[in-house]
C-alpha cells in the first residue's frame, strides 16, 4: 500500500511537468523527461529490493502480476493463441519483452498508464515477430474470423484478448 501512496505522490508532484514536456519535441524535452522518470525508478528500486530478499522469485512475480492486472500472462497467452507456429525462441523473446513491460508498468499511476506501457511493448513484439516472418496482421484477422465463425455456429469463442487492442 505504501508503494501506491508513494507513486501517487510522485505522480502529483511531476504530472504537470510531464504533460508540458509531452507537448514539446526535441532532445531537451526528452532529456528532462528522462531525468524526471529516473526519480520514479528510485521508488521502484526501494520497493523491489526488500521484496527480492523476503520473497522467492515466484512470489515476487505474483506481486508484480497483481500490480499490473496479470497483463503479462493475458498478453502472452493471446499471442500464443493468435499467431500460429511460434517457436520456443520467439515465445521466450515475447515473455522477456512482456516482463520488461511489466517492470515498467508496475510504477504506472493508473490502469491507463499501465496499459499504454504494455501497448508500446506489444508494438515491439509485433515488429519482432514480423521480422521473423510472421504476418501478425493476417494472424489477427484470421483469429478474428475463427472467433466470429465459432460464435455464428453457436459455439464457444476463446475469450483471449486481442493483444493489438488491449
């Protein structure tokens, strides 16, 4: 609970500056944004360091998953369902990218901010999979068509969330 309070205080202290910087372009605005965001990383580290000591890696992952609404698993499972023929290497890369997204999203001040972080990483995953020969756009369309066909036949559709829309 203290972490949420600390993040809320941090957000209140920096929100106006970050909004103003978001409207600016150029290296100076990016550098100022990076400096501000680095102060949030301190809060993250202060929260995670004791947990690393007190919890097993599996328990720590559960805490991180709870703080990000389980988006890592939901998104990973969706990609595995939607994009056929993923290799173990591709699945591992997706999981690594989603774990990176989760780490950043933990510090998001709102559900919308957490979702925006995951969305950015979904773009990275789509680019990665496309570079590996997967037609991700076609996979989404094919999956949607399968869902619609199953629904029209009165069957159960898979409740997997399309990672492009989540």
